[in-house]
C-alpha cells in the first residue's frame, strides 16, 4: 500500500469516501450520492478545496487502486462541521472503500494524517463519530479523547498531536 497527498483528479474519490463516512452504518438506508451531493452539510466539506488548513491523503494498492482517504480542514465558529472544536484545530474525516476495510488501511491513513498535521504546525485535531461506530475504537487507540457531543455523535480531540 502507498499513501500519497491528494491530487485534483482525486475529487470524485474523496467525495465517495466522505459519503461512506456520512453513511457508515452497514444496514443504513442511503440515498444515491448523486442526490446527496447537493446537501449543504455534505457539499461544504470539500467546497473550494485547497484553502489554508486543508489536507487530504489517499491510500492506493500496489496496482494503483484507490483504497481510502483521510482529510482535514479548518473551520470557523460561524461555519463549521460536526466535530468543530476551535478555529485553530482542523477537523478530520476518513473513509475506506468497503471491500478494503479491516485490513489496516484506515489506521495507516490516520497515522499519516496526524504526521501531516504535525508537519503543518497544527497542535491538535478533532473529529465527530457516532459512539456506535467501531471507528471510535480506532480513534481512542490513536489517542483521541471525547470532549463533547454534537447531536448523537461524540466530538473527539487529539491534543496534543504526538511528537515522533
Ligand atoms: C472506520 C474506517 C475508516 C477504518 O478503516 P479500516 O481500514 O477499516 O480499519 P483498520 O483495518 O485500519 O482497523 C483499525 C480499527 O478500525 C476499526 N475498524 C475496523 N474495521 C472497521 C469497520 N469495518 N468499520 C468501522 N471500524 C472498523 C477497528 O477499531 C480497528 O481496530 P482493530 O483492528 O484493533 O479491531 C473504515 O472501516 C470505514 O471507512 N468505515 C466506514 C466509514 C466510517 O465509519 N468512517 C468514519 C466516520 S467517523
């Protein structure tokens, strides 16, 4: 597996992985991505991608197949997503394509994303996760701690971002 930085041609895949993160429950009814893409809470996550504080990574197989993606973005107190904590703390998201889950891709992406954040000078990272999502265990194992709730989801914080 190879992990590389986002390229402009990854837009569609990034959106697909965000869709997976929104509809993470295996048995959940999910709309078609083509319909859901215009929903404001979804559309804003990658809108105008490339501003200060945006970063995304892709995991690829040795054949070049895209396996999963992880990203972060800075938000403001006025305009933010579910896992917002502070304007200086990027919020992360992660998704692995269903056939490639439970093989270490997500953890590898998360660790690389934390390294990227450290390199970009961020001292903390936040996220939002349902307490029913197994992904919560991954986040806890990687050092994230629950700091609040937003709706039915937990807000978690990695603070400080660990040094190497
Ligand atoms: C959550 C997710 C990114 C983890 O990536 P992954 O490649 O499947 O996970 P890994 O194989 O690296 O395993 C790391 C940990 O993730 C969790 N995990 C593993 N498979 C998972 C799955 N199918 N769904 C949720 N979490 C899973 C486990 O805690 C696992 O730890 P363990 O190996 O000690 O049991 C991935 O399963 C996924 O995309 N799920 C759907 C979208 C989602 O829930 N995104 C996060 C929203 S907050």
